[in-house]
C-alpha cells in the first residue's frame, strides 16, 4: 500500500471533524499518525499550535511549564496570564484546577481570530499522569468553539470517550476511518451473560438474574466507573470515590470495595496489569452505553438505510438519566452528555414525524425533548413554529411566555429568531 496516497483523504476527513468536535484522537493503531501531524503543521491555510510532550511531563506542573514555554515560541504573548498566577498555584496547579483552567482559557482567547488547532503530540508520555488527563478532559469541554484539540500518541488516553462522543465533543479517527464501535478494543456482546445497564437507575444482570447482593452501593458504582473508560488507575478511583480520605485509607477501602464487587459477580471482573485497572477482557459483557454511542455514530455519520428507525432505537436505549438516583460529580458529567444525545435523538425523530405528515406526533416528541432538557432554545423554536403551522397560536403564545419566565429566572437571553417569531405570532 502506498501510504502517502491515503494521507490527503485522511487529512480532509480530519478537517471535516475539526469543524464540529472539541477533541480529536488519532487512534494508536493509525498508520498515518506521524504523516498526519506533519501534514497539519505544513498546512499554511490552517493555524495550528504544537506541543510534543517531554519525558519529564510526569505531572500537570511539568506539563504546563513545558506547554507555556513551547507555545510562547509560537505566540509571543502566550503565558502572560499563567505566569503571574500566585506561586502556590503554579507549584501545585491540580489543587487549583479551576483557576488554572480559566486562566489557560484566557490565554487561548487571545489567539488570532479564526479557528485553530491545539496539537498535543507524544501524548502517551502522560499515561501515568492522572492530573494531565483530567486537565485535558476538562479543557476539551471548556475550550472555545474555534479551538480543536488533537491528541497523538501510542496509547489510548484514559478519558471517558463514550460520554464525550455522545456530547459531540470528541471523535476517534484511525487514518481516514471514524471509529464507530469497539472503542476500547473489546466487543460489546448482546448475548453475554453479564449485562450492565447504565441509562436509568443502573442495573446489572448476570445470566438474566438481577445482581442485588452488592453490600452497599460502592461496588456497583465502581463497576460502572471502570466500564466508562479504556482503563483507570487506582489513584483515579480513590480520588473520585474517597476524596476526603488520605491515600492509605482510600486504598484500603478500595480493596474492600473491589472484593465485594468480585463477590457480587462471582468473577474477578477487574483486570490489573500492575499500573491500570480495566474490565477483564476474557469476560464477555454487554454495556448499554457502548450500544447507545455506536447507534448515535451510525445515525450521525453512517447513513443507515432507515435513519428514522435508527434514531428511534437510540431513544429506546435511553431508559432514563445515567445512573438515576446518584449525584456524584463524575455521574453528573456523564448524565449531562447522554441527556444531550437523547435530546438530539428525540429532535431528529420529531423532524421525521413532520416530514411524514404527522405533526401531532412531532409535537408530542418535541415535548419529550423539552422535558428532557428545557435549556435548548432551538427545540422551543421548533415547537413554536409547529404550533404556528397548525394554527395553534394561543398555545404558541403560552409556551413562549413560559419560556420567557424560565429565561428570566435563569438569567438567559432569548435569541433573536425566537423573539422575532413571537412578534410575528402576536402581530
């Protein structure tokens, strides 16, 4: 195979996703990773900022120090806000992550107008660094829309790719191919004896029997947490589950929780290679979040033969908010992502009902989407237009008034299109 002949289509694919994603990962199995980096840096039509991680980037302090120095050579003013942070913040940036992130975003906001790419090369050097992974994860959600983060390395970063993909914040590319299944290298087996259902209250079935002998909720949540990522460190687990305990106490509680998980399932579901924990690759399992994201990507990018039916399948998989009933920080982050994806599915279904001439079902479906996430103004606008189309102006006015009250309470400003439509309704 002449690899160079494949570079241009792969590069064009990258650029198409850069316009709609916050973070792009070059899959470690990509043959074109190095050539794609070179192609990106040689493209005079696109502004890219490059930083290759050094062997000394073993924690967030060293990473930020190297990054500031590296980017300052490409953008003269970069670092002028970060470098004046208090010394205790600079020396321990992870302890002050919110402040460091907001300051870093201020630096990015001063880049020239237009879209740009922030490329982190040799990212596998950050494999042991939980704090760098968390920084990049948070940055990918908060970065300005005109910024796309590209990661390149020899291993799969320990980020929650499923929820990031569901939220349209991330894609994983293998050369010119979008990864749409087997995200972490393990297949999702619908006929597996172990079934883990996270969308809703969170159920686990073993050979069609509901597992309920958890001896507390932590062993069950530990299973969901590890399912969510390619792999995790023990420190990641301890930080999320027992942040107020010192590390020795947290490790002891972790081992107790792990033994209870093993006891509840009758198998050692967590595999450990000396550094990382992951779901045991020798145990077939089904995880509903995998299928949910696979179907989402098929609907978004796969051009299925019956898109309407596939979007309905996405909505059917969403049996409720992620781990409904729990309110841990990591759960809330996943819940928001999957809720956004569910709302997307409902909106697509409503559009399909309208195209099929069934506006009543379209109204009903848009109502479900609004109930799922009241904050998305575009859905309200669709509903108002549908009311107008059906001649139900009084209901449109009432709905707008409710939306207006909500916006005032939440200090949100309604868009010009929404207000213009209301003016037309009441004219």
